[in-house]
C-alpha cells in the first residue's frame, strides 16, 4: 500500500486523498481503500464554508466531525481545506453586501470557530485558496473587493492565534511550474515572512490535463519555496483526459502523476502529496469538465491504472 511506502521515504512525505463523505458512507470498498492506502485525508467538501456555516452564525460540523472520526480510527492525519475561498460560499456571504468592518468580523468569526473546533488535530490548513488570477493579479473575490489584500494576512494571523501548531498554507491551481501566478505566491510569501506573518506552506493543487503539456519546471518551482523556508505540498492531484481512455492516455497520465510526485520527493520540505480522490468511480472531473474523466489512480472497479504503479514505484 502507498502509505507503507510513503512512511519509508527519506522525507516521510504523507500520501493523502480527498474524501467524498457519501462514498465513504455507502461504499465499503471505498472505505477500505481510504484506510489501506493513505495516511492523510482532506475533506473534499465538508469543511468548506457553505457546509460549515450555511446560515449566518449557524454552524454545522456533522460531516466534518465524521471525517475527523474516520481519520482517527484509520491513524490518518488531516489537511484542513479551506478557510477563505471565493467559491462554495453560501449566498448570505457572497451576496451579503457587507461593510468592510462587518465582513472582516464575519471572516474572523468563521475562522475562529472552525479552527478552534479542530485545534491540534489538523496538521496543515489551506488558509486561503485561489487568491490570484493567472497573471498574478489579485482575484476579485468578495474578500478582496471588500477587504483588500490584507484579508490573507488577517486570516493567517487569526488561524495561527488559535492553532499555533498547524502549518498554514496558501493553495492554488496552475502553480505547479514557474509562471506569473506562482511568482505572485513566491513574492507574497516572501513579503509576509519578512513581516513575521505566520505562513508556512505553499500548496500546488495539481489538477493536470492531458490537453496541456506537463509542467517541466515543477521541481525548480518547489525548490524556490523550499529556499524561502516554507513547506510545499501537492494538495489535489488528478490528471484528466478525454474519455474513453486508451493506452496512450493512461501512460501519459502516469507521467503526469510521476512529474508531480517526483518534484515533491526531490524537495526536502515537500511534506504531503494528496490525490483528489483515488477511484474513477467518484471524481469531480466528469461533472466539471465536459467529456473528460478517468483522472485518478484506480479505475471505476478499483483496479490499479498505470498511474498507480508509477506512484508506487516513485515511493
Ligand atoms: C471540488 C470538489 O471536488 C467538488 O465535489 C465540488 O463540487 C467543487 O469543488 N479546487 C479546490 C477544491 O480547491 O476544493 C475543488 O473541489 C476542486 C478545485
């Protein structure tokens, strides 16, 4: 199993998966595979704002608690995902039209409440998710528009004040290689660290597609964050393709996983490698990218694909 292999790597990288709570409840094979293969888990959805605080001041931790319980039973660590994001926000936040002061206190209340609940039990928090555009400018989220760029620093400080042991990450997609977007993270993290703001990690989601070439400079990118003194992680790896898949696609996919895991294993402080699901039976790709799928390590019948073998070999 992957988790056994990961424990023996020189960097002791955690091998994780996103967990789909309905699959976990309904499918015994899914449950057994989560337990057997992974030593880290991320909530695919249930720690997001719309689930945790659907109405103002009304928190619902039922599903998130269930994940924590499963993780504990399986001897797994938990990555928290995510505290500040523009997506999967309840309408009351997104369309609330709050003043700066009010929205800031709403954000602070949310972070404080969620982080307190799982204090000491989350090893890495994706504090802020997807804050930059492709060109490295700030994304015009409700947070940015109302609070300005200082919201990220606030979120990091509030999280750290409650749970000083958790490693605090900024996380995004299309930042595997060196480009304008990953440059923006590099500069921001450098600036924040110089100011003493608690930021400890940079996460590349790792949603690759066979329609684009693989990132060729991912190790170089991760190593520059290493030199800044922060951890790195691959947080949501999957490699999608047009379906149905043939041998050439499955082999190319295997190279995609290999590229990402290799960069992580060659980076001393790359501390976790998480896949965004592990069986093609349950994946967000077919719902979000028309005509695409087959993005994960196991097929719909839980048979290992070439990508699974590549991950095994690299570990
Ligand atoms: C996705 C989930 O997998 C889907 O189930 C949900 O409908 C939408 O969000 N980047 C992220 C993840 O940070 O939270 C997203 O997860 C995928 C893209």
